[in-house]
């Protein structure tokens, strides 16, 4: 394997790892919103504003998770395949 091939191979591997790290960030953000919304619903007194805010967090978290998975799959399909 030449020096240029090795650099290209490592660059593609770094891109794969970066894509996975981004997916994990989306999932972490989505879980934080969903858990925050669930905590508000469970432990705070029932008020219309808080209930709406909690449901926005829960639904928004699910939406962010879907966006993260979609983006991960899209970028993964655009990354060139590495030949070992």
C-alpha cells in the first residue's frame, strides 16, 4: 500500500468515525429532550404551559432522533467504500 493510499484509507476511516460521533450526538440530544419532557410531566404540577412544553420536548426529541438517523444513513451512503 503506497503512502497516498494509506492517507486516503485513513481519511475515509476518520470520516466514518466522525459520522458515527455525529449520530451519537443527535441521539444524546434527543434523549435529553425526551427525558426532560417526561420529568416535567411526571414531577411538576399540572399546568397547561408546562404540559405543552413537556410534549414539545418529547415530540421534538423523537424528531431529532429521526433526523439524526436519516443524516447518518445519507452521509454513510456518500462516503466511498474502503478497499482493504
